[in-house]
C-alpha cells in the first residue's frame, strides 16, 4: 500500500487530446504531448524512459534528438539512446535519473512504474537515485554483468573500461557465480573480472566530465523542484509524489510525497505538503539557499525565479559545493 501511494505521481501519460500521441509505424520513438503555460506542470506526467534533457549530439535509434526532445520523447523498450559529443538524461523510476556521457549508449530493455531494466552497451553512464521506494527494481547490465541498485545513491557504470562503481549507496552484482555487495567506495571489474571488489579513487572520479555534468544537472533539478513546488503551493495542482513538468526549466521536477529527501549531491527535495504556504528557500544538506523572485509571491500567483544565492551552498557556474552525505 505504501509503495503504491509513493509512486502515484508517476502516472502513465493520459491518452487523448492532452495525453500521449500514438506513434506511427514509422516513428523511431514515442512522442508525448507538451502543453505550455505556467500551469503545465499540473497536467503533464512522465513515464519511465522519458527524455529529460539533451545537450550536443544525441540520437534515439539512429534519429537525432534536438533540445525540444526533453519532455516530449520517450525511449521505448529495446530502443537505444546514444551520444556522440553530447550528454543525455533519461527518467527512470520516480527520483532516479540515468545520465549518459560522451560517446555512450544505453538500451532500455523494459520500463515500468516500479521496474526498470537498462543495458549500458557502450561508454559511460551515471545513475542518481534520490528516492527508491521499497520493492522498486532498478536493474542494469554492464558487459553482461547484472547489477541491482538496492539503495538511494550515486552509481557509475563504464562499459568501455569495464567497471561498476558505487560513489554512494548500495548495489548487488552477480559475477563469477557469486553475489557481491558493493557499498560506498567499492568498485568491481566487469571485463574478465574475478568477482572481487576493491576501492577506487573517488577524487579522481569527481573530476570526470560525466560526474561534473551530473552534478550541475542535479543542481538544476533541485531548482526546477523549487519552482514547481512554488507553483503547486500557489494552486497549480497536487496529484501526489512523482514527476511534474516545470515550464520554466523545460524539464520534469521530482516531488516526494511527504517530508524531505536529499539527493546524493546534497540538494533537498521537499513535498509541497511540507510548505503549506509561502516558504523562504530550500535547504541543501549542507547550506541554506534562498530564492529571489522578480515580483514576489502575492495574490495566489508565483513570479518567475530570477536567481539563487547562498554564502555556503551555491556558487554560480560551479554547481553545489556544500559537501556530501
């Protein structure tokens, strides 16, 4: 019952004029309707596999995706999303993001409300899990090695060098006829591996382009969440936890059902029920961030967010520098 309630906001895209547009037999991917306007976040929902952000050269089944693919394209079963000199972000279960680095490919084997299976076929991928409802399955395959994510955290997969790394969280790997549990700081080889885990250099991992890009994307997700929660408090519509379309950031924002969650990068996600009215800012794990509005919050309407600042938690252009869990 709890799991069903927690996933209620990650609904199937409704059919009809305001819902999913059926793809023609020739369509290389599924497109969904993208309503516009400030209240769009209350009407547009996401499914697992939804493309949430693209940068540079990104293709789906060999067809190029433009910047407007975010929120309107869904990677279907057995379809491959690939990058050249670009990056891509795909939604998984509510609160979980798949991010691909340059020259990388991922095949979505299956995607459901509480069960997602992805194969990293080439290059590097990073998975950020801000929330994982008990019973939800996040399964990956790297070089034929199955990996099951078992906890919130941050995970790095590299099919080119043959590795699975846990920067934060917990994962179970099946290799060499044995099950290996990886925790924070553990790595296992997926190419000719012996099934033994070892430590890796986290500081070196944090300098990798995909990690840096994921860190900035996580920051942007938190800001989209901030704006969307403000819209909901102003009367934009609350339909339970899950993904809500944010027209300002042109991407989906994750909304937890109750209380506070923290991303692996330290950003806070707050249920709109947490606010109950005007609120003064968001609270990253380490540091306070206060929003500044161009016109303020008045008359039941929310002005657009102009900027954010903090003495400790946010530095322009550099992502979040508030520490880690």
